[in-house]
């Protein structure tokens, strides 16, 4: 009987010791978590647009390596934590909540797709953690009307792109009656507004607006309607898969109409999937390595080759905009955290406004953000390109 009593006491002691150890561990975890400053990334890391997610990751990684080599931020090293949103707004929101509330990231990057970024807007503004967009171009992402806006961006945005696309169609193709081929989601809606406003400013008539589903494998019916309406140029707004279907359908129709595109095709294997007509697409970008003789571009290419052995040349860094936008965005976020002197969300937001100058990969940023302007790039930062032998090359 005494033996049984002693055994019970021993077990009780072991349980108590385990509880004490677990409690000690629980209290030690926040200290361990605080050893680094975490930056979150939500992007397409799988599927047709995975190249874009990879490019963003590479740009952020090079920037973080530079920041850590210089001593980190606030005396701590910077750590990147990624999640795959699978192009799904619901999954993107779940990932954002995990990264912000569990991982306690100081700044959240991502939302490759406009619908994903738009799904994050209310949450990020409510929880007061800054968001940096290096890709998604939907105008309402940053221009969302919130009294306290935490959405920042280093990327093109649709209302700016719409003007550039219309100007290109007029100057290069003499467009008078363009048509639109738009992905059927909030990004397409944003571009419909932007293009319609830009066309109205130039007095152009509209041949028609056709919508594309991400699952479409043939868009000949939509294109036929535009052809019958006399469209002399096509404005295309869609990501890799749907854009490729547009070009293959045009080839089947033998319709040699100019296609002036947003940058969606740059995000993956478009030159392979789009067929022979893929090279004819005139596509807007914010940065290219090809034809870029700036020392910053050359230095970045050297660093990319050293960090990622699979990169041998310019064709291996497509899309360059993902790398450049993310690289500059990460350095701007680092400056904001430094200005804030803490990882407090409202302080970092003010830190973005306090940035005076940063010499980046895309350009030298001077007072890039203010309470009224959360987009760091403007019309002068856009260039038209095309795919040549797998490379994205500026159109001369």
C-alpha cells in the first residue's frame, strides 16, 4: 500500500515538474520570438503565377540579406516568413491573420492578385499593421478611403496604367476604336474604370468590353464579337493563363490585331503558353534587367546569381518587376521601421511618411509616401516591353 502511495506521489511530482517546465517554456517563447523582426509575405507560391511569387521572394531576400549584413533593424536580424495564398482571397486572409496575430510580423507584404489584396484591406486597417504591395495593381487597394490607411505599395496601379495603355495604343497603333478583354474579377473591374476614363479623356470610342474567366480554354467567341464591332486594338488585362488563351485564340482566328497589355503575362510561363503570338503582346512594366545599363541593375544581377545558382542570365529572372518592386519595397519598409524606432504599427505607418530619400533599384525615391499618397511609383516609372526568347525586353 505504501509502495502504491509512493508511486502516486512520484507520478504527481513528475506531472508537476512537467507543468512547471511547460509554463517556463511558454513564458520563454515570446522572448525567443522577439529575437528577430519578422516580415510576412503572402503570395502565389504555386500554380500558374508561381514565378511572380518566386520573384517577389528573391527581391525581398536580397534586400533582407543586405539589411542584416548592415546590422539588422533596431539591433535585431530580420526574418522573412512566407505563406502561399493559392490565388484565393479567403486563404490569403487566413494567412494574413496567422502572420499578423501569431507570428507578429511588423509589416506584411503580398497579395499578388488584386482580389487577395482587396480582401486584406479591411483587416489590415482594422488591426493597424502596415501592408506593402509589390505587385497587385488594383487602384482601391491603396486608395481605399479609410480614415487610417495602412496599405502602401511599390508597384504600378490601374488608374495610372490605364492612361499609359491608352496613350500607347494611340501613339503606336493609331487606335480609334479599341476593345477590352478583361479578367472577370475585381482587378478587371478596376481596369475597366481606368481604361474607360482614359479613353473618354482622349475622345476614343469603345468597340466593346469582353470578360475572361480564369478557367477559359478558348475565347474566340469574345474576340469575334470585338472583331465584328471593329476593334482596332485590344486592351488585355489578365494574368498568365487567361492571357495565353487570348493570344492562342487570336492565332486560331488569324486576326492580327495589336494587343496592349497590363503586366499580368509577366507573372509566369506566358512566352511558352501563349504560342507564337505571345511575342506580339506589348506589356507594361516598372523595371527590366534587359537593356538596363544602370550600375544598380548590374549589381543586383550579380547578387541574384550568387544567391540563387539557378539564375544564369536575364531570362532566369522573369518577372523582373517582382524582384525590383519587392526589393525597393523591403528597403522602404526597413527605413520606416528605423524611423519608427519600434515595431508598433501606427509608428511604422508614420515612419513611411517620414522617409525623405532612398536610392533604389527602380529609381531614387524622394518623399515617396504621405497621408494622401500611399503609392511610391508614378507614370514616369513605366516602360513597355515584349517577350523575346523568354526574356522581357524593352520595346525601342
